[in-house]
């Protein structure tokens, strides 16, 4: 199942069941999951963010590193290093190289661990 399909499933599970204008505003909307409130969109977003980690991607910056094989003159900087695109792979200035799929798996695991650590704080 694609990520798009998984988001769709979250939104289908949390879709509008009923709306009744005769009730007080904070009780007018009922979700299929049983949630009742006034902000169905906010409920949708909360449910999606509970299931999926969403981050703002950093903007690329022009690199000053001499990497001959770079297909892209940009790098992505993080506190611990920089990352480049070289021959379809993600290269790090500290040495490791990953396929795009491996880089996504590593990033997802790091985000999941950070999310868990924040929830325990």
C-alpha cells in the first residue's frame, strides 16, 4: 500500500458520520470513529499526525564542496554533516552512501525514535 493510500485510509476511517445544526457548535459534528466536536478538519489532521511523522524538508543550499560526480550543485546540511546526490545515491560528507530507499528508511527510523523520546519527556 502506498503512503497516499495509507493517508486515504486514515481520512476514510475519520470521515463525517453526522452533522446536526440543532446541537451546540462543539457537538454538531460526529466522526465515524465516535469523536464529537466542532473541528473535523483538526480531528483529521490530529489522526494523520498520530500515524505519520511529518517534517518540513530543509531547503538545499549551493555547495562549496568539490564533488566531481555530483548531479546536483546543492547539499542538504544538518548539525552532524551534509548530504549530496551523487550518481543516484545519497552521499554523506562523513563517508556513508545510501540508495534513496535506504536513506528514507534511516530517516524514518530516526524520526520515529525522536518522536518516542519526545513523548517520554
